[in-house]
C-alpha cells in the first residue's frame, strides 16, 4: 500500500521488502514490536524474485532450505523451487503474517541521515520525511543489474536488455539471440531460448563448473507428511542443511573434498558432451568453487544442439546488428541479452546513507565493504545490515545467515530503549575484517587464477562471502554482544512519537 510518511516516527525502519526485509518484519511482529515500517520502492514485495522473471528462473538452493525456518511451507513441489513459486511464497508471508499494514510500497528511500542529538535517523522518502530510532538496510545484493561498457552498444537496432529486466514481449522464435555471460542466469535461460526456437550465440568469457541438478519432485505423500508432521519436516530441513554445510570444506584450497567436487563436475561434463572440441571449450581453467558452482541438467545438452553457437570469448564491440567478439569473429544478431550479474560490491543505496559524521556508507566502503558480524558498521549508529558484507554463502543457503542477522537485530533491540545509541566499535570491525581476510586466504576464492564477484574489484578482498560454515556463524553472531559496541545515551531526549495508524490508499 502507498501512503504518506510525512512527519511519522517509528522505532524501526526497514528498507527493502525482499527476503531480508520481509523476514525482519515477520520476526519484529512476532516479538511484539509494533512501531516499525517496511519501505519498498516497488509496488510489490519479492526483491530479487520479483525482478527476475526470465524463462527458466529458479533457485539452486533446495526449497525447504530456501524458505524461513519460522514460516515453513510444506507443499513445495520440487527439490528446487521456481522463481514464481518463491515470489508467491514471499507474497503469502507478507499477507499471512499480518505485516501488510506496515508495508509502504512504492516508497523509495532518497536519503538517510543520522542525527546524534535526537538519536534518530531522518529518512527522506518519495512519500515524505519520517524518522526512526533504528535503521535496517535490507536492500539486497542483486538490485542493480550490471551491463558492461560495450563500444557501439547504442547502435544495436534490436532489443537489448538484462535478464533482470526481462522483456516478456520479445519473440525469440527464429531470431538470432546473443547471450552475454555464462553464469547462473545464462545457464537457466539458454535451454529455454533454444526450446522457444531461438538461434543462440553465447559469449563466454570463462566457462563455469556445472554439477547435475537432479530436481526431484515431492510426491503428494511427502507434502502431506510435511504438512502434518512438523518433526519430519524439520528433520528433512536439517538433513539438507547439514549436507550443504559440509560442502564448505570443498571450498578450501587443496582439500580432498575440493578435488572430489571437481571430479564430479568433470564427469558431468564428459557424460553430457561427447564432442571433444566443444568439451575443451567448456572445461574451466580455474579451481572449482572459485566462482559460483552451477547446477543444471539442461545446460550442456542445449550446447550440443545445432541452434547454439558457443563463442569462446567476450563480447568486445557492436556495430549495428553485428557483434564482434574478442576472438575477432563477428556474429549477426537480432537481439542481445546480458546475463552479466549485478553491482554487488558497491550497493547504490550506500551513497544515500550518512552516519554521525556525515560520511556516506559508500565512502566508508571505498576500499571494499567491511563490517562487524556482517551486520554493523562503525560510524553508523543504530543501523543494522541484512545481507551485508560477507553474509553470502558459496555452499549453503544465504537465508541461514540472514536469519542469524535478524536474531542479532532483535537481540540488539532488547538492549536499546528509546534514546539509547549503539555503535559498533572500530576495533571490533577491524578485528572481524582481519579474521575474515585470514580465513578467506585459505579458500579457493583467493587462488591466483580466480576472479569472481565474490571479491572486491579494487582491493581484491573477499567482501561478499562468509568464509566458514553457516552453523558457525549462528553460534558466534546470533546474539548482540554489548562489549563490541559503544552504547550511550542521546545528548538530547526527544519524546517518542507513536507510529501513525495504518491508512490504506
């Protein structure tokens, strides 16, 4: 719902209504908190799963683990959910958990400024100015699509778009479609394009490691069991979690588990691609796990088809409908689709958030994102990040980290009566960063031949992944630790304002 925020005050303002924002709102509501609001720039919830609607979009984390432990869904149809199923799940969470009246859709955060005297964040939004005692940034990593700067791209006469801005009206049947990139989106999209009758040219800068997906269906009897037996459903979830968490060892350089994972991927490639020349082009030149390991049973079969041409080099330039690759080869195209990822290292929202000394969050992160517990940043009091630095996982569900961050937030709120300020100590952030850097150095993410979105492009540090197991993160950071924070009283007490009664419209 869209309504004015002018003059309102809430204890907690949550920015973003994807998994992180919806999860935080649900737990805030369940904890008894009533003075909170969720600001969402779009007209519906869903975040990544609202934005990505390309054919074949799906999750590569098992569905029972890619959903909240506190909002289980018993009737997932398959081991891996489609994008639409996940979007529907999030919409149902927003409705069923009675947080809808706290959602402010169509409300963009223009800027956020900390005011020390009042111990409040002043939030300028597209629907008025509001204040909050606590700011929760839940804007996600995959909000701004990244399209590389290709000379001549503006001269291309046909459709040009990113997978996260899918143009459903584009008819690909019989058309020559260029796909730039071979990451997770491309691996899901290309088989669908070929099935729809497209003639596909793939521009591959580096080949991905791919494992079988084995997307088995849940039978009606499974769904009934999970619906009526919480113990069975929880045990199923825990089994998946434990199996995936064990996968962290395969991200350690030189480990036996890493060698075994690479062997499985090689077998998958050899089994599905008989042509030796094509197979050589599809063999990665880096250690498995250095970049995101992809799951697909359809990617390699699609590349075997006559309708697909693998250009084993990057797109270099465009002149009209002629696309030139780094190899020098040229390709006539009717449409160009970029599956090139997102601006994950420099979240655009960081330019709009200023801490107590007026410094922008983006300035604090100019040499790469840092934090304490992947949740708090020094210089930004009463501010908590969900899905912040080093909170993604390369081997398990990021939701397991996100839930811990939400519990950390709730624990912090217990220590923060109105008028209290908490700011993470600089020493805590620096110690955490040193620990992460040391642990990341032991992983394949930092191997010499590896470049990936896991690492900051300027500093080379791993700034997106947590270099450990999800269970360890939960043990260490589910509770707020006052010793890591400087807790103080606001210089000036401002009487608390009550949140306005929700008004629809």
